[in-house]
C-alpha cells in the first residue's frame, strides 16, 4: 500500500481540512464571547480556570426557529458536552495522545487514495486542538451552542442531576468536528473492509460446476 505520509496530495487534504475547521472553531468561539451576551466578555486564565466561574448571566440568543438552537455562553471545565468536569490535566494529556494517534493513523494506516479518512482525521485534529487551545489559554473550553433548548423530556423523565431538557448540554464547533471526524473515519473503515472483501472474493479460484465432466475421463475398459 502506498502510505499517505509519502503523498503530497494526502498531506494537502489533511492540512486544508485541519486549517479550515480549526479557524472556524476559534473564530466562532471568539465571536460568541464578543457578541452573544450583548457586550464583550474577556476571559483570562486566572478567571476562567476557577471551577466555580461562569460567564455573566445573559439572555440566550435564538439562532434557529422552533427552538432548535440557541446561542448561550458557557465555560466548560470538562470534556465533550461537559462530561467529566474539573479534570483539565487528564484531558490535556489525553488530547495530546489522541493527536499523536491520529497522525500515526493518517501516515501509516491510510493510503494516498483514502480521501474520506483524511478528511475525517483533519476534522478530529482540528476539534482536538481547538479545545486544547482553550484549555491551555483559559483553563476551560468556551461553549455556546445549545440544541433544543426548551424541549422537555416526556413523561416527567429527568437526566441524572434533575435536568428535564431533551438536550441539556452546551457545546462548540470543535465538539461537532470531533464527532463528525470520527463518524467519517468509521465510514472509511467500513468501506475499506468491504473493498478488501471484494478483492479477496475476486482472487479466489472458481470451483468447477457441480457434476461437470472431469478433464481426464476414465478410459473405456472394453
């Protein structure tokens, strides 16, 4: 297999996806903290890294109709969608390790023609580094996307902790990029497995039809 690390085209795909996605993530985070609360909110590491810190109270901005999406500022000390709060050192180390694994997968597992996998890896790298930047710069991650903000769980159901919203988590574009990148990688792996099976099937020698005459029939004893 022609490894991707030897292909300029594969590197170009990876870097273009990575640079575009990372720029969008950092730009939208910066925009949201400048505008959503009605006045700019300037974060510092000393301020935002304190576990009890939260942005000033503000009215969420309705971004889509039918209560599909709000812009609402949150400082997240956990992982994707706020999971695992106040473990910043663990998340920094895990992200660095995940970046190294993603680059290894790109260079030695994919081929020069694995475009879908390269796009997926570029998105994973952008999402991971986008949130890593926030953790190193501010001690927490800037989140602002809230899906289905006023939709309630049916039948009086509640999430652990008592929240009754259908989707109580606030996230950012880096989280979306991470999940989308992993989804594309899974699709690429599945497509690669199907391709390998088809190649193996074509390579198998075909068996003679059942009941076909032998190439050397027995001689007549008479």
